[in-house]
C-alpha cells in the first residue's frame, strides 16, 4: 500500500469516526473509556510477560509495578467511567494545547519554506482551537 493510499484511508476513517462521534457523543465517550480500559489491561499483560522474559532480575520489579498500575487504571476506568471520561478529556485537551503551541512555534523557524511554515501555523492553531473546544465539565 502506498503512502498516499494509506493517507486516504486514514483520512476517510477519521471522517467516519468524526461523524459517528457527533451523531452519538454519549456512545462515543463510553467507547473511548472502554477502549482505554482494554488498553490498560493489555498493557498490564504485556508488562507482566516482559518482566519475566529477561535474564536479569532488575527490570522485573519495574515491569511488575507498571503492570499493577495498568491494572489499577483499567479497573478505575471500568468502575468510574464518568471520572475516567473527564480525565481523558483533560489529557487530550492538554495534549492539543501543547501540540498547538509547539506547531505554531515551529511555524516561525526560518529553515522551512513558506508553505511548511504556513502548514505548521495552521495545524497549530487548529490544535489550540481543539483545546479551547474541550473545556472539561464535571460529570453529572
């Protein structure tokens, strides 16, 4: 698969996800929380396997600690989905703000062409705008 066709499929998938998210926001938030829990449990399993796959004892404790933290995060996501949704929203908003500021700053580098600087500036402003849109509200 070529880069342009991969980009096309990625863009089409993003459009579908966007339409579904706007049409069913409650279901989308619930799905994101469940996906996060599945990710946390999968990471816990992977860290547990990784802890015992090495030939030294040092990394075992670190990987087991990561596994326990991932298990706790997954259990919290399942037990309190409202709080989890709020925390994920804050996390995504912070990510968008930092990404946006970084991209706007990159737009002012002189080594790039004018088109690249415009692209960095525009994507940075979009990310900052997404941050402003995602102001968290406490769950009811």
